[in-house]
C-alpha cells in the first residue's frame, strides 16, 4: 500500500468523478515532486467521458496536437488553480502516446526547456560535442577525398579573389568551354563559402577551413536534444538522442572535414523540426523559418528542394488549414534565400541551375559521370533495357537500405528506430521527417540511382539523424515497457535508464573503432586518411622538375591534384584512347597520369598491353597505397 500525503489525498478527492476516479488517475499519471523515490508504473485506462479527463484526451483530426493547441480543450482557470501539476501531466498524455508519462521520473513540464537545469545540460552537451569534434579533427591533416578537396579549393579561389571559378575541369556534363570554369554548378557553394569566411578571420589553411564544420557539427546534438525532448518531454530522451549525434558511427570523421555533411545535417534537420512545429502550432513564423532553412540546405546540397517538398506533402497529409499566408511562406522564404545564387547562375549559364545535375538521371554506369561527348538522355537510358534498369533499381534499393541500417542507425539502432517511428506516426510535429524518409529514399533509389547509392543517400540522410535517434530512444522505451509486462519484477524506470546507457556506450565504442579504422589504420585496401593522397604531392614535385608550370595534366581527381600542385588539370574521361586524345586536343592537355583507379577502357594502356605513339610513357612512380603511377606525354 502506497501512502499518499494528506494534501495529495485532498486534491484527489476534488477531481471530477469523485475520490475513486481521483486516486485511479493519480496512480496512472502522478509524478509526485515531494516523493522522488515513488515509482508508479503507468497503466493504460479508458479516459473519462466528461470533465477534465475528457478534455485531456480530446482529439482534433487524424493527427494530434498537444492539449493547449486543441480548440475547446483548454482547462478552466479554476481547474488550473486547484490542481496545476495534475493538469500539466494530463496535458502531456496525448492519445497518440499513452506511455509518455511512464518513460522516467523526470517531471514532464513544457517549460523544462527554459529551466536553468536544462540550460546547463545543453551547455554541457555543447562542450562535450565540441571536445569530441576537436579531438577527431586534429588528426586530419588534409580534406581526405575528392568532394572535400573540391570545397576547399573553391574556398581558396574566393579568398584569392578568383571568384566562383574552378582552376580545373572535373566533369564534362555541361560541355565546359575551358579552364577556368564556373564553379559549383554540380555541387553547391555553401561549404566553400563557410570555409572562405573562416579564411577571412584566420587565414588560408586547412585548420581554418575545418572550424565552421566543427562548430556546425557540434550544434547537431543540440538539435537532436530538442527533437528527442519533443517525443516525451523527457530529458533522458533528449540527452540520449544528443549523445547518439555526438558519437554517430560512420559520420564521426566526416563531420570535421570540408564537406557538406555538417551544414546539411544542421539546416536540414532544423528545417524538418520547424515545419513540424508549424504543423503543430499553426504559426506562420515556423513555416517561414522552415522555408529559409530549406534554402540554406539547397545551397549546401543539390537535393535540398526535397525538404521543401516534404513540407508541402506533410501539409497535405495532415490536412491542416494553415491559411494562404502560412502555406506560401515556405516557398517564398526558400526563394528569398536562393535568389542570389539563381541570379549568379542566370548571369553565367543563362539558367537558375545547371542541367548537369539532372543529366545524372540517365547514368547507366557511375563512371559515365566523367564521360566526354557521350549522349546521356532518356532515350539512351531506355535503350539500356528494362531488365538492366530494374536490376539497377533493386541493387540501389538494397544498398541504400544497408547504408541506412549501418551508417545512419549504427546497426543496433534499427529495430528501436523502426518501433519508435511507428509509435510517432500520428504525431504531427514529426510528420515532415516521416515524409522526408521515403521521399529521399525513393529519389536516391528510383531517380538518381547511380549517384544515390554511391554517396548521395549517405550525405543527405544526415538531416534525418536527430529524428532517427529520437525515435530509437522512444522505441527502446516501448520495448522495455513490453518486456516489463512479462517480468513483473522489473523496475521500468531503472531498466530504461540502464538500457539507454548501454546503447550510448555501444555508440561510443563503434564510433571509436570506425574512426580509428578509417583515419588511423585504413581498411579494405583504403589507406589511412592522411596517406591516401600522398602520391599527388610526389607527382607535383616530379612535374615541377620535368614539365612547364602551365602544363595541363589529366588526372583521376582534379580537385585533389590541384590541392597539392596548384596546376591546371582535367579529369581523365571515361572512354578509350581516342576519347582521351579528343579531350587533350580540345583543352590543351599534354600530360596524362594513370593509377590503378583508371577508367576501365584505359586498363590495357595502363598495364602496357597496348601501346600508342600518341601516348608516350614518360615515367613510373611507385606508391605504397595506389600502386604504380604512370605519367604519359600526350601528342594528340
């Protein structure tokens, strides 16, 4: 028998429905501030048909709003004065989530995000995130891979007064006229702009370029905390989601280099969160903020408009009458943010966006991204054959699912996130994120099939991480609650805390292992981070001795080669020797560099099985990681 204080007993007796109903509801939802050791297990019960309890369980449409947002559901001033804590608790127990109050003993008060304790918790989370990001950034001495080198070189061009221009050509999809070539027509400009702004403050260096990405990626756990807290108004949910964002498995090394992972994760997740709050509250300012953030996300990644699409699909599904003004605000604010970039592109190429991006819809092989003079259209795609098309889509679907499972959910979070997402499916504030998941997956699988499974999904799914992590914590609570019904001796609150700590510990261990393997050791034939491109520095030194300073080289990764050599360069086209020579004649290239990552049509040239007097072997450099690197003198 649990002893209830006299003042609580009097309050229970005053509840509409009499003492019996009052004690029943106290046992169901009461979190007594005067008895922190009192742990009551919440049981589902049928809501009362009238009075306070009927108002607390009122529904509005298919998707539920919090009680305060439901028309006609607000409690009277007398009710709030007579039992304020009881009302606060009932307001958080929406029909869509009957177990919310049983998650832990933290008081479920909507004002908790403004409390001093929460501010301290957020500050500690920010400091922990910054510490982890700095510790993972310091071992990185170079950007690490082609995308990151591209954004870094773009920042140096801005800093040196060259504007948005590339000193190389890395693809031929838009039929470039020559070097220099207008930059950021395929990839978007914001990562380079962020690094450039850091250069203005700290000078040109890779360390300076890392700073904005360190700061942005350290903010992502705070977004995850806010999303996690929205699930059950519980600090434990928020802290667990935030720690998963700090120790995020495969992403740990990528947050702190000069790529679009960190900015897209922050802007994309905030966009989805703001849109959800707009659907819940019906306030236009949330929709305006969501549209502006969608614009920033588009300036970061070319698939950013999918976030805007998710907002409007969510509006249609939720059937919210938000008014014409709020309905138009997302797209208007998006256009306001994007207008300067659209204007720049109109001046440079005569269109708001380059057609090169949509050309990748018709890739039958990812290497055709680097093709020259090859038609890529719906006609050539259909000529590939329906059997090949179907196989490619199924392959992409399977790979993208594996990447969601292993990379975004760190393998062990998948079942928890699936259960949590199902439980949250009727929560209107999570609807934009729930819409964005299948929308992004379908786009990266059925539309941009080749670039999607080769990295597009990996990059863009970062916007979902806070929501996936929050859903995983909710799914964990549900599983523990179900298990506790079978094992009556379990302390549900304690069990949820223990399992939460266990999952966070797994995330820490997995993140440390993957970071060490990718950065320090190398894996599956991939060199360690700082050694994988050292051959380019050797090539730059060799060319300084043997070739003119204005010699244009054809290489596997032009941004990487330029980072080390600052020489104009071209991408090796995906074609045979005749295609190679056609590119050399058009763009004035007289040096060819091939390593084991050469295009398949040039394999026999690289191995020496065929010889062509127009492609003369000049030198061979041995590298411990990429094997022999052959330098050819071109005579087109």
